């Protein structure tokens, strides 16, 4: 009888061990799931945008270029100010040719700062975890490079 229980006990034990993994704090549409702790030691840029925000749309090419040039040194994530569902976010990505990862709203993300009151808004998380921002207004590749200690 005890032999028959061993596979069940093993399965339950494995399930308990797997459940000990910390849950992700946010999911992206292209880069997977993350905990903020995973990103310690590097610069992270989080940009809030909305489709109805003309300056947000104007800065997208600059954000794309920043991601292309510095994506191996700085993590860039976009966040929908309007809290779009994942399907609407995917449509927005396609419509505006967004090339950097977008933080999904399903499941709800945990972000270490409050939602801004104005757009466009960008937060800089330094390698030591300190947060700067929000930087309000359109960002350029030069302003982002300066904010993250890179030279352009």
C-alpha cells in the first residue's frame, strides 16, 4: 500500500516546490514575465503612453530607436495609461509599429511607482533601485541616453 502512495507523494511534493517560485510582478507581450528584483543592477526605463496622446505617439520612433541602439544595456518597457486589455495592446503595437516590450494588464502588473497624472511620462529605475521621475514630456534618444548614463 505504501508503494502506491509514493508517486502521489512525489507529485504533491513537486507541486509544492514549484509553488515556491515567486510570482512574476509583471508580464510583457514579447519579453516574458519579470520580477523587479531580476532587473536589479541595470537601468530600466518605463514609459507611459496613450493612443489619444499626440506627444506620446510622436515619441514612439525615438523610443524604438533607443530600444534598438541600447536594448542590450537598458531595459525599456511601455505601459498603456488606459489599461488596455492584452488584445487591444497587441493591436496598438501593430498599428504604431512599437518595437519594445509592452507591460500587459492581464494579469494586473505591480509597478513600483504611481501612475502619472500627465503624459507622456517616463520613469527611470537606476541599477541600485532608485527611481527618477516621472520625466514629463516627449523623450528623445538623447534625453534617455543622458538619463541612463549612456552617451549618444
